[in-house]
């Protein structure tokens, strides 16, 4: 049976849902080995946080170079393990870090790379949605084993209990990969809500909030949703940049995206267009985002959202 | 300092795009300078200006480097009118349809020969949207990767560059030495508009057009291929209502109907 190697993804030392999605995609093709890159002394804890997903084996590499040298060191380790295991393909999460690691591995091993896949078939044909989701593309790697980055929240995760064999191994980190050095690292502020790219529902606010995100947050909390923002809102300092949705922010594909006081500039659409269901609340009936709306309300977000929030809460009570 | 900026000509983001034979049909759409690369040009100019300038006789040069069709010189001209000194355009029919790996291979070879101290890129091209070329170049060049920078500080005497990296993983402070590959996020600066003087001066600046063979790059073949491409069915038209006081409740009804609550 063929092997699939996945690079396990962690936030705050915990395995993410995206990792389970990678494992699910991989398990459709072969036996899944997850590579864990951890600081010295943390390998066992990182591996232990992999509790779900169809994962057969976990390979743990401990090194402080991962925290010190970031992307380049991770790429060295992933390339080394890829050469050792000779998997049929390698799957990595499609975020900035994952894409850069995959890019370096592809260059190093001279293998083809595909980014932002929303589906991976048994012969490693990847499905991508391009041009703002208007076109479906199927791509294949023509040389070497495929390295594919998979967009979070697009593959339905199989949350079976994971009971993998855990093994420790090592990988050399080259001097070239130590040329960039991290002096400090601050994790993003989570604030108790689900992570944007993993959330099933995202409620976003734009310039229309005029800086007051309370109504947006209250509606998000009633739905157990993550809160997003347009660039107008993050640039104004109303919401942290890490919550920006769009071309230069995050790409989200939730089951439901609710845009409040957001006009729908192409750069914003680039980050939310592939959401399964889109709701738009905007005062201006001409706002371009209404073109994408499954359900649109022409109205003031400050008068529409509070009764909607109460309505959702009433359903839950 | 010798500073290089990688700039790409891309189809206008507002343009209707279509695929022909597995490739983006670039002939029928307006082409512009990738707007994220304007931030890279601006940052290069600011770095040069902070350390002795890049005018005639200045201490620095800013060279634009691009791979693309001959037509890409239009986009390059815009960068030159912002204030870059000169440009190199690798243009060759063998490179048509090149993927990110080939692009990085070619650009890295140009960097190598040019002996640049700092290479600055945008974080992504608005057409490919891969955000991998800068990382691939730094891998190929074996130099420091300082990407997704919201702040870049250069110490020419110490040949040191430090950046603040902002990604979904948080905020990192990173440093490295010359030569290095930097990419900048759009929060870093506000790109200048070309002045009339700049536009006139740009007409006289050199764009050195090179073929593939002269770069010394090893391969042209893309390792990823498009099998097929098809337009997706447009989103089914939705319902738009005007709030008469009951829209909040109607929104809840909609969510219930779609089983989202
Ligand atoms: C290089 C580059 C990268 C970019 N990247 C991104 C990105 O990643 N993400 C992003 O979002 N943008 C991005 N942008 C910016 C983008 O072009 C738009 O400027 C931005 O998305 C606008 O945000 P907005 O919709 O909140 O504001 P506006 O366009 O000002 O829209 C505000 C909307 O709110 C409505 N409104 C006002 N008051 C109310 C109210 N009380 N109730 C209901 N509706 C109300 C108005 O009718 C209007 O439609 C980028 C731009 C550039 C140049
Ligand atoms: N053909 C190209 N010519 C010059 N620079 C490029 C080219 N393709 C990508 N780049 C650079 O790499 C960055 C990231 O592009 P990408 O990885 O394609 O999203 C861009 O912002 C450019 O700075």
C-alpha cells in the first residue's frame, strides 16, 4: 500500500483540525504518517495531542532549530523524511508557513508542488478553485512525488480516534537553513473564539461597523462563530490584523459566512468567495457583495443583528 | 547596496479571466503591475533613500527583475517611473506556462549573476496566488529567507537585515545577513505615485531583455501541470430583502431552513 506523509500542524502546542483534514485526505490514498516537528522536550506532548484522524504512524523530530530558524529548518526536516520514506505524496496545510515549507521542499527535491487544493484524489490529482472561485482546475504533478498544500476547512475531517505508532527520528538542518534567525515569536491572540480558518461559521465586520464590533461579536457568539474583518476595519485599528479576511488576510471556506457592513471589494472576495453559504447585511442595496449573497438584507447592521442574535439564542434555549 | 525587486505583470484583478488549453488566457485581458509588488518597489526605494540614495552617484541601485512576455515591459516601466534605476526582463517562448518552480529557478539565477545584496518581493502574485516564489528563491540561493515582512530594517555596514514577520502563526522578529530574500506585506508602506518627472525619466531607463539560455537556469519544464479547467456554475441567485423591522427574524428563519443553527 502506498504511503502518504503529512506535516502535522500545531497551534499553541496542540494538533489542529487542519491536521485531521490532511490525514483524512491522505487516508483515501494510502497509510498516513504524520511528521511532528517539536522543540526539544516537547515531542511526546505534541505527538500526544494527535488524538483524532486516520493516522497510522507519527514520526517525531525534536530540535530547537525549528523555533530558531522557522520555515527553512522545517523544510530541511520534511525533505529529509520525504527522501527516507519515499511516500507517494506529501500533504501540508495551505497557510503561509505550510506553503513556504512546501515550496522549499519542492525546490530542494526537485518535485512538483500544487498549492491551495480543496480536494485530492487517489492519483494525487488536486482540485483548485481559481480566479476568485469562478473556475475549477485539476492539476497533477508531472515529476517526482507530489507535494500538495490543502486549504483548511475544505475537506470533511474524519475524527476517528487516532492510535498511531509513535517513533522518534532525526534530520540534519543545513547551515544554509540557519541563515535566518528568529529572536522572538508572539502567537496570535485567540480570544476564546474558534480559529478563523477552522471555523464552521464566520461573522465579519467592515467599515460599516464604524469601529463598534459589539453587534458583530454578539451575533458571532450566538452562532459559536469566529469573527473576521475587512481590511478597512483592520487598517483603522478596530480589529486585529490576524482577523483580516481577504487577499492579504486569511482565506476562509466556512459553511456560513456573514458579512456585515462590508462592500465586497475584489480583495475581500478573494478570501471568502468559496464559503458554502453567504449572508450579506449592508445599508447600500448597490453593494457588490450582494451579488454573492444567498441571503441578503438591505438594512442597518445595528438594527438587523441584535434581533437576529436574540432569535438564534432563543432557538438554543 | 545592490537591491533587486522581483515584479510580475499580472492580469488586472477586475478583469474577467478564462483558461485556454489549461493556461490562463493572458492575451485578452488588461495587464498591470502586480499591486503587491508595488509595496516591494516602495520598500526598496525607502531603504535606498535611507542609506545614501539611488540617484546618479548614489550609494545604491534598485533593479527590477521580471520574468514574463515582452509585454511585461509595460508593467516594468511603471516601477521605473516610481524610481527604480534599471530592469532585467527574462522573456523567452520556452518559458510560456512556467510554474512557480521554474520561475524561482530562473529568477534565482539572475540574482546570482547580479550579486544582489537584498532581493525584495511581494507576498503573492494576484494571478497565481501561491506565495511560494520568494521561499523557493531563497532555498535555491541558499540565503536567508526573510518573508512576510511588515517592517524591514537594514544595516548596510553590518550587512544585516531584520524584519517583523506577520502571518497567521503570529508575529516573529527575524534577522539575517546579505544576501537575503525579503517579501513584504501590504501593511508595510504606502507606494508612491510616479511623478511626471519620474515618468519622463523612466522612458530613458534600460530594460535588459534576456533569453532563457543566458540565465544559466537548469530547467524549463514545469513539474506541475493542469489536467483540465472549467468554469464553475455561477452561484445560484440568492434572496435579498429590505429590512422592514423583521429582517433579523427572517435571517434566523433562513439559517434554520439551511440547518445552520
Ligand atoms: C493590495 C491590497 C490588498 C488588499 N487586501 C484586502 C484584504 O485582504 N481584505 C479586505 O477586506 N480588503 C483588502 N483590501 C481593501 C479592499 O480593496 C477594500 O478597500 C476593503 O475591503 C473595503 O472594506 P469595507 O468593505 O469594510 O469598506 P467599504 O468599502 O467602505 O464598505 C463599507 C460598507 O459598509 C456599508 N455600511 C455602512 N454603514 C453600515 C451600517 N450601519 N449597516 C450596514 N452596512 C453599512 C456601506 O454601505 C459599505 O458598502 C486590499 C486592498 C489592496 C490595494
Ligand atoms: N514571473 C515573475 N517575475 C518576477 N517576479 C515574480 C514572478 N512570479 C513571482 N514573482 C515574485 O514572487 C512574489 C510571490 O509570487 P507567487 O509565489 O507567484 O505568489 C511576487 O510578488 C513577485 O515579487
